């Protein structure tokens, strides 16, 4: 569910991505790797460790693989 604050943050993310890449679109897809869609931050971090992702964004935090 979108609220004004999340809509504003998502809009800022899209605009920043556009400035960096020239592409004004961010595609939000399901986040999973050989199992059901990730539903919790802990599950997202476990999936980050288990697959080939470079980073995961959880709310306002960006967690990158070291």
C-alpha cells in the first residue's frame, strides 16, 4: 500500500536512477531465488547471502554484499 511518504521516496528513487542512467524507469519485480517471494527483512538478507545479488534495498537502507 502506498502512502504519500512512500510514494515520494519511490519518486525520488526513480528520478535519481534517471539522472544516473538516463532511464526514467525502475522495474519492481518479485524478489525470490528458487523459493517463495521474500516477505521479511531477515528473509531478504538470507536470500542476499544465498544468491548472486550485489545488494538489497530494505526501506531506506541499502545492504551490499561485501
